[in-house]
């Protein structure tokens, strides 16, 4: 009989506290199922079903597993700490009635075993059932063929079980330590802790405002994609710290301001709510800050990843302007000799005729390419690129003959000696520039071409921004730069020719056509000894290369949805527990108010007033954070090849509106839970 005593007490404790314990178990089930699904999608079994780009999808899923793993440890530990705090009075009563700490440990152990077994069983069951649906969804998103064979991955099951058993063991150990170190009196009074009226700490509030201002300044002033990544994590940390400081200190200040407003405070709708809130604002502020941070994370993830996915087509067209894109690189300007280029063009044309293909040239452009540091009005092609503070000034630098510019712009621009055109993807503007490399210095007066934008290709998301200098004396300036760079032993440069074309060939697909025509053109190059060993060519076939982009963007979109679900679940649980905790704390206050004549309608009005004052503050904070983070996130998306700012604005607005609607629904449901707890107190 004694064998089942402690399990029965444990089960009764879970059942009687189901309002708090069941959401915790449900959260564990969701975490376990999502972890298994991501582990399943990252496994080699699933990767083998994916086309080219499968390794990218697998890597993204593995990173998602890591995020879920870290978040599970932190959040489940936090949630269990709340449960132990709420159950402390019960354990204290057991202690007073004669149970020693060893008996309490036995109860906690059995409760942990019960919740762990239930969570693992149903978590794995749900994960296994939904893993196929998730796999099909991922395949559809990245454009892969769908395999409908259902399977279970034993390795993923074992990994999931071992990992979450370790988490539950950690939670059990923490609970045991907390209960063992507490006296019966402290356990009985633990749910009353924190009722001392906090003081308004203006210093903390001011510090939070200053830190938040610094974070916002970083976010809106960064104008370089590489710098945006470098500063992003610092800005995130600052925003998190500032949000907690402002919520904790600011919420107390808010209550004080409301109390000093006699018309507002001495009103049946607000008096009880404000007077009760002021006692727990330190803890309440921390909870609100957590909700605001999680809401911001969700909005950033879902808006950026959905923007990547819906912008995939534009990214592919920008990176690969034609069906087949050839790049020729030469070590000197002999490779750009027009006679040689005509021979190569003829090789392309002859191959198309021989194979009955229809081709249309999209790009036929030659230029000189290197890197430079653009500072003030100087373009230094021998800058010290190792200096971190120079990253914002580094550019991919191209020098283009004015004849090529006229061919592509349709203009007839005439440049005199000492005149040039400058085009910069980062918005650099100059009246004059000094082109410098070692001992070489050449000054150019910049001719204004109005709103014209000219770049050597449409793909502007190389790590460094593009800068194009159009000159009348191409051979002179490039030869001079090469000589100066070689003298300084810094000879990184290329003479390049881009030849991109669309093709329709009935006898072979585009990729095979590109491979065959590359062989034919390579043979022509090998027959020219002056450039045979000093040249290199490669090609990109749009359909083939687009698989990798779709795989990455689709995987990011998929993982963004999954992680958003996890973080939304966390936010809902924090809100739910916050309402339950405050409901139990306020029930006695409202019971007293009911005895002195407060009606149920007035109680509900007061509750709505209380919840509306603080409930939508996190949503407001998340919206402000998102607005200031927008420029920095946009710069980071530029690195992935996404420049459609309008699309990013639309996806961000839609994400915020949908989240606000969902948040309002959660507010309605949880406010009813709060009201029911208060109403049940008689």
C-alpha cells in the first residue's frame, strides 16, 4: 500500500493543479515534437531525398535544432520554476503535517516522472505523426519531388529521448534543491513574496532609455551590410537589456503617475486594478519585457524569412540575368582585345547553329575589376583591407570604357580627358575623385548623369557594394593601376568579359548545352597561346543554380515558421501563467471588494482596465523595436541578394497585423481565465 502512496499524492497534485500543470505538459509535448521533426529533417535519410541544395536545407534544419535545444532548456526551466513557486505552499503544508524533506523529494520525483513520461510519449507520437507532413511541406517549399513513404528514424528518436531526459533531470534537480533549502514557513509564505511596494527607480528607467537610444542609433545609422551583421548582435543585446530596464522601472513609474491622477485613480474602474498592480510591478515588468522580446523575435523572423521566400524569383533573376551566364577572366588587357572577343563570340554562334539552337544575347560587357576603399573623394585600390573600421568604405570596384557604357545605356556620352562617371550601389556621391594605387594618382571630374544607374551586373549583393567608374582612357588607366599595384606587390585584379545569353535548344537541356559550349569555347582559347594560360572561364546555368537559392530561402522560411510557432507558444504560456498568478493574488482583494458592494459588472470592468493598461505594452514595444530594426535587417537581407524594400515593408506590416490579431485573441482568452479565477473566490 505504501508503494503507491507517493505516486498517488503526485498524481493528485498534478490533477488538482491541472490549470497550471497541463499547459506545462502541453508545452513539453510541443517542444519535443518540434525537436524530433527538425532532427528528422536534418538527418541524412531526409537529405538523400532532396535535390541539389539538400545539404543547405539540412544545415538550416540542424541550426533550427540547436535553437530549439537551447530554448527548451531555458524556457522549460523557467516554466517549472513558476510551477514550483505556485506549489510551494502545498509542499509547505505537507511539511507542517509531518512530512520531512525526503518525503517531499519523493513526491517531486514521482511528479517529474509522470510529467516526463507523458510529455515524451505524446511528444514523440505527435512528432512522428507530423514529421511526414513537415517533410512534405519542406519539399513543396523548396520545389523538390515529394516522397510519400512514411518512416520513423530510430536515431532521431534516441537523440530526442536522451536530450529531454537530461532536461527533465536538470529540472528535477533544481526543484529538489529549492524545496530542500526552504523551511516550512518560507514554503507556506512563498506565494506572498514580492508584495512590498516597489519604489520608482528613475535611474534605472533613464539608463534603459539611454541604452535603447544607443541600440536604435546603431540600427538606423549602419549603412553597410557587412557592418550590419557585425553590429546586429550587439544591438539585440542592448535592446533586450533596455527593454527589461524600461519595463521594470517604467511600469512602476506608470503606476505612480496613474495614482497621482486623482480623476483616473479614484474611479471604481481603475482603483482596484492600479492599487493591486503597483505591488507586483517589478515581477510584472519582467514578464512583460519577456513577452515584448519574444514578440519582437517572432516578428523579425517571420517578416524576414517570408520576404526571402517571396522574393526568391527576383533574387534568381538578379543573380542570373540570362539562361546561361559566362564569365571570362584574364590577367591582362590582351584578353579584352576586340578581335579575340569576336573569335569567342563566333564560337558561341557556331555552336548554336550546329546544334539547331536559338540564342539571344543578354549581356556582352567587358571591364576591369578589383577592390578599393572609397574615403572622402579618394578611391584607393591599395587600401589596408585588414582594418575592421575600413569595411564600411570597401567597394567592389569596376572600371568600364565609355564605349561599353554608351552601348548599354543607349546614350552618346562624350568624356574628355580628366572626366568620368561614377555609379555606386551604396549611394556614394562625388564631384571629383582621385584614383590612387601606390605611386599612381589620377584625378577625375565627375560628370552628372542624372538618375541613371549603371552596374556591371544586376546582382548587387556581393559582400561589398559595387562602384563603377566609367572612363574615356580605359587602357591607360588600367595599365597604370596594374603597374602600380604590382610594384606594391598587391596585384589582385581581373580583366573580365561577361557573355550571357538565353537559349532554346531542342536536342539538349540548358545545363548540358552550357557544358558543351564551354568545351567548344575553351578549345578556341587554347589555340591562342597569348591568353591560353592567363585566362579562366566559368558559367552559371540559371535553372541549375536556382535550386540552391530556392533550397536556402525555402528552408529559412520553413524554419522561420517553426521557430515562430515555438516562440509564440512560449509567449502564450508566459501570458497564461501571468494571468493565473495575478488572478490568484487578486482573488482575495476582489473578494473583499465584493463584500463591500462591488458588483460583478464593476469587477469585470476593473479587470479589463487593469489588463488593457499593461497587456498591450509588449505589443507596442515590439512594434517600435521592429520599426528601428527595419533598416538593419534590410541591409542584412541585401547580403542574401534581396533588394526589394517594398516587399520587405509589405511582409513586415502583414506580419505585425497578423501577430496583433493573434495577440488580441490571446488577451481575450487569458483575461477570461483571470476573471474566472477571481469570480470563483467566494
